[in-house]
C-alpha cells in the first residue's frame, strides 16, 4: 500500500511521540536539561489521500476528550447551533448519541474497546473514520506515525503527548478551518465517566510545553481553540464569534 507524507509549514514543532515498541531508539531519547525543537512536522499516513474533503462534512470539527468538563463544554458549544463534525477521542465516543465523524486512540486495547462499544447511535448515517498511531492497519482506517531523521541527535527526543494533541494535528492536515476542543482541560480532575473521588490524570510539564510550542510555532494553531481549562488558557478560549469568523 502506498504511503503519503503530509507536511505542515516549516518551523513547526512535533511535540508528541509515544513510548511504544515500534519507535526506534526510544531508549536513547533522553536529553535532560535540554529542549530541542523538531523544526518540521512530517506525518506519514498509511495510504495516499488526494482529497481529504471526502472525510469532512463541515469546516468546523469539535474534538472531544475525556475530561470532567466534557458535558458542560459540549452543551455550551451546541447552544451556538453551529454546523460541525465530531472527532471523538478515546471513550468520549460513547458520550455522543449522534453521528461521530472521526475517532482516535493510540493502542490496541482502545481499538478493541471501540469494537465492543460502538452502536448505531454514533453512526446512524455513515461509518466512523478511525485513526491511530503505529501498526494497527486492520483495526483502523488510517495509521499515522512521525517521520523522524533518527540520525539527527536532536530529533531523537520523543515527547510524551496525548491523543487529543494527535487529533488536533491530523484535523489540521485534513483541512478543517476551525478546530474546537471540548473535554480537554488538562487538569487533574477525574474523567467524565469516573466517580468524583477517583484521582484524575497527572500531566507532566512537557505536556503543557508541547501545547505552548504548538500555539507559538505551528502553522494553523491560530485556528484551534478550547472550550475551557488550561488548554483554553494556552490556545485561547473558543467563542461563537471565533467559530463563525
């Protein structure tokens, strides 16, 4: 199968990577006390796509994560009555009882979960396009990976990111003009499907740094906003006027 490379503008920053066995030299990716910027973001897709518009049904995409504010964020966004596609990340898929356009996860366990939990409620009109990182071509529609020059020592630093950030990058590649985040506050509260007393995620500093680098250096970042939380502070909070601009 032919694979196509997609490139964002020069001076972009990768800012994400995954400690998975299919990443070469991951054990050597440690440069404590240094900060290396990967100057060009190359993303490899597992197949050539001549026209991404067939995978978009709107110019605006709402990317939903598993943060505790998911319901409030979605409720406020929907009150604006703006046409949009839904890009569900991980378990936020089952929050939606309406058509979902895209879904993303990064490991085999999540793709198995998808197969066990998807219902007609999330795809009444068309099937969901599924994305992942790595080598799961039989489980998803598109697999993506970073194209690093591993001979370049600066490129050997692999940041630990999150699926929401991955979804933002490929949404820009797919040509969405407005990318809105819901349920991605980057806080330590429990996930929307967990009890209040459950400890939430513990984000490391480099996760916030990758979002700051994204905002400052990646072409297209000006089209990305968040409904709430620290991601809203970094990227800018979404408003109805912004989406309608």
